C-alpha cells in the first residue's frame, strides 16, 4: 500500500490541492529533470545528435509500459487535440454513418468529429438518463447507440467532469462487432487508473501529459493501432523519416517514414526540456504502480464519503466512477457562490465542470486534505 508522497512535491503546507484533473503539480524529481534540460539548452554543445532520438525512445517505452502496448506504436504529440486531429484525418466515415460521442465530452474529443458533418456524417451524443443509477444507465445508453451505421466511437475512459467510468471492454467489443473505430481520450485516466491496450483493444489512445502522467504542459503521447499503420500525419516532419539519425544525409530526402507510429510524431518532438521531464514523470508513475495509485485514492475517498453523503451531497456509486476523479452534486440549498467562498476560506482547490464539483486527489494528498474538504462542504450549507 502506498503512503502519502507529498514530501516529493513542493506544494505549500496550507494548500489542500484536490485538483489533479486540472493540472498535476510537478514532483521535485521532474523539476530537476527540467532544470538539467535547461542547462543543456544554455550550452547547446551539450546536446548530442543521439539525444534527439534516445530520450524520445525512452518516452515511448515508459508510456508503453504504463498501458501495456508496443513502444513502436507510440507517438509523441503536443496536445490531445493534435492526437485526435491525427485520428480524424485518417478515418473516412461515409455519408449516413454516425459518430458516437458523449454528453459534455471534452472539446478536444468533439471538434475533430464535428467537421465530418459537412460530409453527411451525423454525431450521436449520448447522455445519462437521470440521477438514479446514472453511471450504469449511461453505459447502457452508449451500447444502445452503437449500431450497424456507427463508424466511430470516441469517448474517455472516465468522464472529465465527474469521473463517471465507462466499461470500455464491453463498449469496445460492441464497436468491433459493427466495425467501428474505438478512439479513447485517456488524458483524465492514464497514470492513475489501470488501462491495458491488449485487453481493451482501442484503435487509438490519446493522452496529454500534464495531468495524471504527472508531466509538463505542452507534450503528450498517443497509441495508434493497426488501423493507422499506413496513415497520413499532420506534419511532414524530417525526423519522422527513415535515416533521419544521420544528420549528414538529411538532404537525401526520404519519402518513407520510420517504422511504427513515429510518422505521427509532432515536429520538434525532441524537446531537451520537456521530454526528460515527461520520462521522469512516467518513471515515477511506474515506480508507484498505477493500480496502487488508484487504490490509494480509493482509500482516501471511502473514508469521507459517509460524511459527504450525510451533508446531502451526491456522489456516483463506486462501481461506476473513478476514485482519482469524482463529482459532487450539490444539495438544492447550497449555491456555488457559498461553496466557492467556503472552499477558498479553507484553502481547498477543486474545479467546477458542468453541473459537478470535480474532486481529484492523488498521491500527494492525505486524509487531512479530505477532512478539510468535508469541513468546507459543511460550511457551505445555509
């Protein structure tokens, strides 16, 4: 069982940071990796040609280990929107087909699909049925929405506003039964909730690095399955071509890409500051263990849920939500203004997304953070 890791971070003692779904803090080790990278860039002679490739290879390997995938299927991306746009560029739904997305899905996993409407492709937006058994009903609604006319199913592992958990194994099987592509935004789960590519078989898994992977802003990773093996990247990057390791022959222009998902890498992927930081962050995640991180968060949450429920706040049943990210729905008598004031007074940082107050702990939190959250929730009552 993990113990609190707060000493490995530089969070202020009086801050109860329960907002990892907004942005993770950087650990001291990740910060140090960034400082070393800055020192390299200060004196560029310290950056060797091999550094353009070796650190990127490490990033692919670490991410592959987290999601149980082959490293050669991992691309380095600047943002989730970039990864999703790459997917959209390489799928070709036909007029009359439809794309299944979720109610209040994160915009990066919506805008790329909206462009297909000009081709006569419809968007099927699946919402929960109501407050009772919300997560269970939502999952059932998704399965009902996937039909023979479905071309793409694009959703998150958990919902970004309230942590509702989606049964990707069952949903994925249904998508494969009708020949639909399964595209997963793992930004709000990968690094804190176990995900197995071999088991769940997504066609693509897109992840920004600055949330649960605990890395810096401006870089992420993506898994691309066999459906994209001959795909067209968003950029014509030199470093994604075969033979790019030999800088003396870069003018021997190559049409062929390097093997695997490297073709989908962003330009200037070999950032000497961000890549080492991301590698260190993922090494930390692997060292702690994703399952143990989720178990740690679950233990924190379970200890205060009875008190939260007694105050009148609603939380999804544990079977249909994550523990590293969950939503609180307010009693009718509690206004957001009162809650904001109480949270601010107690130095508790969470987010409001949709109609949920999103709480997202991680290994730098302890029971005192959760107790202070409960105190703020109580204080917000009239």
